[in-house]
C-alpha cells in the first residue's frame, strides 16, 4: 500500500477495526485528517498510520481508573470490542476505546491507563494463551481473564498459494517475502513464538523487519503482491480480495481486568452483557468467531 494512497471510510474502518461511525467521529474531532475527492471523503494511508502510531503511544491525562471515578476504557483492536463498548454505554456506563495491541494493552492495564485489556498472546513454553503474559506483565496484581471469543490465525498468501506455503517452517524458505505486524501485536507474538519453537532465525526471513499495524494492512500488502505472506486472522482474509488463507492455529481472545475492579459499574455492565447472550448471538452468525465460551472466566490469580 502506497503512503499517498487515498482510502475510503470503509477501508479506514477495516484498518482501524472500528465502525464507520467511529471513523466519522475521529474526522469530526480532528483526530484523523481527511480530504475530498469530488464529493467523496477520503483519507491518506500515511495519516491513518500516523493516527495508529499516536494512539499506541499517547496517554490521555483525563482518563483515570474507574475506582477513582474516571471513565471506562476497553483496549484492543477487534471490531467486536467496538460493539461491546456500545452495549456498555447503552447500559449507562460511558465507555471509551483504545486501539493498541495485546502486549501494550496489558501494560496499559497494569498502569491503570485502561480498565480492560484484550489479549491473544500465545506462549510457546507452556502452550497457553494469555495467562503467562498476564502473570509477567501484571506482577503482584490479582487479575481476571474472561473469554471473549476464539479466532483462527494463519497465513495470508496470494490467490492459489503459488509458493505452496502451508506451515511455519515454510517461512524460512529462501525467496519468501514476509510483511510483519508491529511488536506486541498478538499475531506478531504468535509468529515469533512459532519461529522460535521451530528453530527458525526470524532475521533470515526477507521482510521480517517490515511492519504495518493491522490485519487488513498486511492482508492488503499480500493481495497487492508487495509481500508473499503475512500472519493474521481468518475473518480478515474473507474481506480482502486476491488472497487465500492457510489456517494454522485456533487462538483464544480474552478480556483481562484487575480483581479490584470486579464490583465497579463498568466491569459489572460488561460481564452482564457477555452473560446475556446478545453479543454471542450477534457475532456467532458473522463467521470467523467461535463464541461458545464467551463470558467464561478462564483464570483468576
């Protein structure tokens, strides 16, 4: 994707993993630059990436922990979190969104910059999702891990899979060009842990150091022939023309919050929504989501 490429509202929504209304709101608040082509609203790829980078590093000083009377912030990039946050707001709790990856989300939770972090971080040493990272990144902090959904992670490849890429080991083949996610993203951690488990030196893979910051962006790079392969989720592969998807791993996508927040209005509203079945029914029919364990407590410690 070229830095000067004009993007539609729908394309920006896919890159940010937010709703169309959220894109318009960002534009109205002056947080995301835009321009007109005729009567059509457009955004530059460079401006979108700049917004993503800013959202990863900025900390709004007015956002304080719920226990101190501040607003309720859910952190993560999947569109399911936008819908969940809307339900929480409808339940009477002002809910904000922060669009940073899993590793940074847990760090933000530890610092009380957000109240809920989403995570899909696989630990190759234990074979577990999320809990080992929660224990490391929230030291001496009692936390709760609640399942949101399961998704399938795998390889984005060109239509027809011309390089015959079917396993992690194939990424180490000479001439295979990778486009990578940013450090701390769940897909990046899965790639790094899988390469380590198979004894593959990542720095010998062409393109390993080339990073973009969303599933839709890496899928688009493969579709445009600017990379041969990328790691991402199945549901995005269904939305991007010109690529095939090679499933490799079913991942667990969880919500994490501190035990001390269990009785706060935001957490109570969120858990009530997960238990109600509204979100489960809405996303079970979309494809790419397994909501069978939604709302189940996976770990407390």
